[in-house]
């Protein structure tokens, strides 16, 4: 069993390494492209996304900013730049670009999700709910997004709805830590310590 576990870990590590190699190659290709075609907005955008995929979001921001500067009427560019600004906690500027992105493409579930997270981060849970709900309707199933929605529900005092969403998420992902921790929070707020302790044990 220990050997199988080790092989599983090695397998995951190898997959990550190969994926990083792919993103590094992608990054070098797009960097070469912006040298040869400096007015190519999509190339700047793709350099930024390559940095994001490598977990280097702070390095992505200037490239995504340049992409938006080259294509200021493109909601897709605004969405990506808004996401980078949110990551950097530049909330006012992020909101401006995400609003523009959503107005230009109301079905952009990534921009909707990021706007929900921005509103949550800035203490506006009631407003966040509508963006999270719209994102959930448009996005592929995503437990992380579902937990953003739950956080907005909890902040807004809609505890019954938060429980229902956590239970729905756990039907698909029984070991999902954030769902169990959110249930601990909700049940504790309601004084239901038996259920709170049960989910705390699982967590």
C-alpha cells in the first residue's frame, strides 16, 4: 500500500512537471511572438495567461494590461486584466474592468465569478450572490465556485440555502474540505453543535 501511495504521488508530481514544461514552452513561444509582433494583443494576453498557469500571477499583470491597452474594446481582454487586478487586490480598478467585461459579454462566467469574489472580499455579500448565481448557471460544475456562492450566502445570513448548497456539493465531492468547514461555520451559527462537530471530525 505504501508503494502504491508513493507511485501515486510520483505520478501526480510527474504530471505537474510535464504541465509546467508545457506552459514554459508556451510562454517562450508567445514571448517570441510579442518581440516579432509587438502590436498583437492576443500574444500579450497569452503571455499573461502562461504566467497565470505557472502560478506566477503577479508577473502576468503587465502583459494582460498591455493586451487590454492594445484591444480596449475587447471584453475578453478586460476580463483577464480584471482577474489579475483582483489577484493583486486592486479592487476599484478590477471592478471597473470586470464590469466592462460583463457588459460586453454577459455570459463570461469567469468575469461573473471574479466579480462575485471581489464583492465578497470587499464585504458586499448580498451583491456577490447574484454574480455567483449567474456564474453557476453558465460555468461547468465547479466546487470552488460553489463555495464562493456559499460564502456569499453565509455573509448574507441565508444559512438554510448555504446548507443546501454544501450538501449538493458533497453529493458530488464527499471529501471536499471547504464544504465541510462551511457547514461547521453554519451549524455553529445556528447552535446545532452536533452537526457542527460531525463535519469538523470529517474535516
